C-alpha cells in the first residue's frame, strides 16, 4: 500500500527495500562467498569460515532493515527513525566504499556502489525532510 499523504516516501521504501533484499541482503545471508564472486571479489581457497560468518551476519542485519522498511512503507510518517537509520547507514556505506576505492582494495563493482549509496543517502535526506 502507498501512503497518500507521503507517496514519495512510500515508493522509496518499497523500491529500495525490494531491490536491496534481492541484490544484497538475501545473497549475503544465504551464499555470501558466491555473492562476493559475482561482485568480482577474489575469494581465496582455504578456511573461509570467518568470512562466511561475517557475510551472513551482515546479510541478517540487511534483511532485518528490509523487513522494517517494508513494514514502514504503508505509513512512512509514523517511522521517521527508519529514515534516520537508512541515512546513517547509506552515509557510512558511502564512506566505506570510498575508502576502499582510495586504497584500491576492492573490485570496480564496489567502487561503482559509491554513487549508488551516495544517491540513496541524498534521496533519503530529501524525502526525510519532507515527512
């Protein structure tokens, strides 16, 4: 359902949540090393238990945020703290990806994500200010 009093915020939450669920959250939760290979990370052979564990943990947190976004989408004005969480997360993810690019410690696919996270963060701030 789209909130008629805040349609832009509703659409933003629905679209971002669904896209993020399938592109990042579920793959990280279920198959983190396969996800990493798709995004051009080199996955060394050997003991990757800790890497898989951290990937699944990040995926679990991402799924939880997606669930909250889906629950908030029909009435975004009732959930301003979710926008704050998305803005802070987006800003930090932008910084993490920028730092990786500066240090040349990530594949090009991760560097492209800088624009994605920065754009979503700016959009989130813009929408949040209009709630």
